[in-house]
């Protein structure tokens, strides 16, 4: 790593760890104090290291300085002293000295507990994703704004409103009890799922950032799987799904950042290791009685790791989509299911069903109709692709449809 | 959108030859594909239940008899719930229901909304 990348790198990996430990210590109502302490620590690091050179162990330096700053803060802040410090002293240490535990175990535990605090239905799902990116993943407002295609101020406002809500609701930073954990875990998993999708399907042109979002979602999911209380079949199913999807990450864009459709991908570029990890977690998820939407999607993902177009593959995918739609409808699922219907049963049957969907403001809907009509009626097919083009918003989607249209000329 | 119940009646006399495993598999696919068609339009409210042919009928004099109380071939085999703008639209959804291919029928009833 180049020296000039050190602070951004440490910010990415260490900010979230220290924040979680301090938040856990202070309670969510004092999240801003934790943020100030960690920001000050990084500022001091950049100044000190700039002048005197790097310490032997920069991470240990950050931990030590943030610890000292915290103790200092607790000593000098009267209100805090009266209200919080007494409680902390009573609960944690005998010596009267505040303990700030930055061990790997406490960092992981604190991050996991923070995950449950942030992924709480008192704030909207978008807010949950936003705060997760900031507090659990160490993303700055600018990066988050870039991923959501909005501006920095909007993200600041959103985050500050969300933190206010968590503060007012006095959300505890802890793992829910074993009886409640499955219920709460569903919210956490849904947020991680959306965080991953944001990276995988986002229309942002920043491909490095998008890949980071996917990796972060997987890292947080891994924390869940590595803890005995949250290592549920659903957690494993979601992680498996993410592994299968991301195995195609490098194969699905060309050197110009343009999307390569599944059928056109070079399967030699699929990441075998991730596919194997996905299979491992899929096996781990096959426990208990409940088949969740993550199980169904992960199994569909597994079939897609087999490039070959067999009847068996598409029949299985169709049946999985049939079940998925019965659990939860979404336009994307309906469209994918209709494509599988064409592959498993017949194009004519799929056209009849596709025309009933009437998703007439969705460009993927017309792209699907265009695809289905291709072998039946070129004129109708082309007109559907043209409608799709007029509805598509992102550059990437437009390019993909343009390529489909150009095939009519040759 | 209103909700409707689709009630399936088989036309079985109870003496039919049991279907082969392949036929059963094929029937299962027909049902799943048909329900998938409805769900893809976001019109499936509940995938409902299948009902066993065995039953009891309790009459007002507390006499319990083996049911079903109607002709076997009119027995209710199952139901699902759908949503649609009108009962005609709901009737349209029932086209392609596999029970029709087996000589059975579908009855559609409007669910009376509570509010």
C-alpha cells in the first residue's frame, strides 16, 4: 500500500470498529460523541504522522489515542460524569478506571450489536442502509451520496434525522433475546440484502464503489454467520446468495464498464472459489423447516452457476420462482419468472403470461417482451425494445438495449 | 381491488385409478405454474390449502356422520385466495386452472370486506 493511501485505508477498516465499541460504551443516544472522538483521533493522526512519520503500529496508535481521548472526555464532561460514568464504573470495572476494550472479540460483538441497533424498524429501510454504510462500513457521506446518486447534504440530513430517531426511541445496543432474534434478524438480513443489491444493481457508474458495497454486505453477513446466536439457516442462505451473485462480478462488465448479459458472459471469468463458498453456505442453510425467500433465491443463484441451458435447469428455476412469488411479489421476480417460463415451457405460453403483467412503466418489462417476441415476430420485438429504450434511465441500461436493437440491423 | 376465494371441486368418484408418480409430478407442475401465473400479476393473496376427502358432518341434532355431506364428486378439494378489480377479472384468472382439465370446476366467491 502506498503511504498516501494509509489514512483512507485505516479510516475504512478501523473507524467502524472504534465507533461501535464507543457507541456500545456510551449508548446510542451519545453516538455523536463517539463520532467526534474517532474523527478527532484521525485528525490528530494525520497531523502527527505528517510531521513525525508513521508509528510502528498505526492501528495500535489509533486505538490508544481514541482510548485516551475517551477517558479524557469522561473526566472533563460534567454531565457525562454524573450520568454515565457512574453507571459505567458500577458495571464494568473494579479499579474505578474506565475500561475501553478494543479486543477483536469485543469489536466483533459491538459491531454485531450495532447492526441490530441500526437495522431497527423505527427508521426507514433507506435510513438503515445509509447508517449501516456510515457506521458499520466506514463510508463517508460523499461515497454514500455517490452510491445513491444524490448529493452530500441530502445524505447528511438523512443520517442526522435517522440518528435522532434512534436516540429518541432509546434503542439499546445489544443482541435481542434468543426468542426475539429471528424476528429482528429478518430486518437485519433484509437491510444487508438491499445493501448488496445497491452495489450489484445500482446505476452508479463508480464500479469500484459498487463492488465495495457488495463486499461490505458480505462482510457484515459473515459476522452474523460467525456468531452462534445469529448463525441461522436464513443468514447462511443470504450469504450463499451473495457468493453466487458476486462470483459473476468480474465477468459481467467489459473493460469499458459496460454490462455483459448473463448469456454472453465468459464463464471462465466466474469466480470458482466464491461459487464453492456459496455451495458451502447453501448446505449450511439446509436446516430447520422454514424455506425463506433467501433459500429460494440462493438456490436459483446456484442453478445460474451452471451456464449450460438444460431443461432441468430452467424447470427448477421456474418452480423456485413460482414459490418465491407466492412468498413475496416483486416486479423483478415476476419478470424473471416469465423468462424462466419461456425457457422451461414455451415462448408462446410466456408471451401470453407476460402480456398480463402490464408493468408498463418498467423498461425491463418491454425488454422482456422484446426478447420473447424475437423468435416470433421481429417487428413487434423491435418496437418493444424501442419502448424499453425510451423508458430506460441509466446509461448502462440504455447501452444494453441499444445493443439489442443493433442486432436487428445485421 | 377486492379479494375472492376460488373453490376447487374435483370430479372424482373415489373409484378412480390412482395417478402414476409421473402424472402426479406433472399435475404438481401444472398447479405451481398456474399459481405462479397469478402471483406474477401480484394477484395471489394466499396459496390456500388442499382439503382431504375424509370429513365429518355434524347436524343440528348432534348426530355426527361421515362426510362429505354432498355427492363425492362435488366435494371441495381446495381453495386459494386472489385479488382482482372485479369478479369477472377473478373468473378470468381461473382459466387455465388444472382442475378444469381434470373435469372439476372452480367456484368464485367475493370476500366481504370488513371495512
